[in-house]
C-alpha cells in the first residue's frame, strides 16, 4: 500500500487594485468652476424670484395703476371682466336682492364697430382703444342689461372732459328703440368708461331711454320704473365697475369680491331716438343690433 504526498500549493502575493490614474489639475479646476457657476445661477434665480415676489406684493402708485388699467382689456380673462353670474344684494327696488346671468358676451370690438356716431365723436379727443360688451338677464328672464367698457389711451385729465357729456349708449342684442334706462360713468382709477343700458326681454318698443337715476326715484312712474329697469342698469354697471377698479389697483391683477352696488352721481341725457325695428331675441352676434 503506497501513499502519495500531496502537491504543495505555491504561495503568491494577493492581487492588488490598480492605482487610480492621477487626475489632471485642469480637470479638477474645471469641475470646481462648474460647481461654482451652478451655485451662482441657482442663487441668482432665487434672488430674482424673491425680488419678483416682493414687487408683485408692492402696492402700485395711482399713476402706475392708471397706466396698467389701460391694458386690462386684453390681459384679463372675459370671465373676470364679465363674470358669468352677478350677485346684487339689495340692488333692486326697495332693497330687493337681484341676480343676473350672462347670456351674450361679445368679442372685443373696434370703437367704430361698437359705438354709435355720437359716442365716437365724444371719444375723438381721448382716443379709443377697444370696446368690450356683454348682455345679462335677470333671474326671471324678463329684462336684459348690456354692460360695456370703453378703453382709451388718455390720461386722467383728458378723461375728465367726458364727465357730464355722455349720452345714451347702444345695447348688444337688442336695437335702440328697445332701450329703457341707461347709465355711464368715467372711472377715476382707469382710462375707461363703463356703461349699461336695460331693456325688456319681450322686445317691446319704448320711447327715448331715460337715465337710470330718474327711474330709480321714489316718485318715478311708468312701466320702466315699475319694472325696476333703472335699478337693473345701475346695479349691473356698479358691479362691473367695482371689478374693474379692483383689477386696476391690485398688484397681482386679482378681482375684488363683488358687493352690493352703491349710487353714483347722475348724468343728464341727450338721447336720440332710432327708427323702429322688428323685435328680436338677444343673440351673440359680432356687432350690436341697432
């Protein structure tokens, strides 16, 4: 019986990891510069965000707000300028609550398309940038109210020349011989004239439209006064004015909450009657029916 001697293993040194290549000094320097540049850009972006936020929160001066308001016609959504629903608490005759629903918003129009000849003549001195209009109906759908905004590039001094000179405006969706009561005012906070004119929804013909304040008087008589169409025109105009004023003075361009409208100084009218036209239902056409 023979025995075999096992082969002895050869002892070798353990494998060593290869030495990492030496980085070049230029590569390290480039990486450091990139890191510093990234930090600088991040810091600059953060600083700009902070300064922009502070600027947005800063209250505008009256002059800056006035200039800003001239561009609200194209920088503000239509649902903000003309809310789908207007809530007039205490805005009706005897302090009754009223609600109006927008039924016919119009596309913004050139002044020659949307304004009657007498209004075009009035705005010759101020200039006229654009006209925005929409028509509302009350909860009973028995009345219509067109409300409009006439934007101009004029300053406050020139706009003051319009006070007391505005005549009965045209409607949108109903002709001139359906107009019942109207109101128009020059805003102090913006180069804008806001107007409203009411009508019966059944298309009945009326005489010359009357200033809304006349039909809101306690001793006012006639079907327009009894139906509250003076209150309708004045309340809708006041609610739209308040929204526009809030947009003009707000640094973030946010509308102020709607509140009950208040009375303003009345304006005298010099209305011009139009030729009778066939009654028609309000429609969202490009131009106001006249």
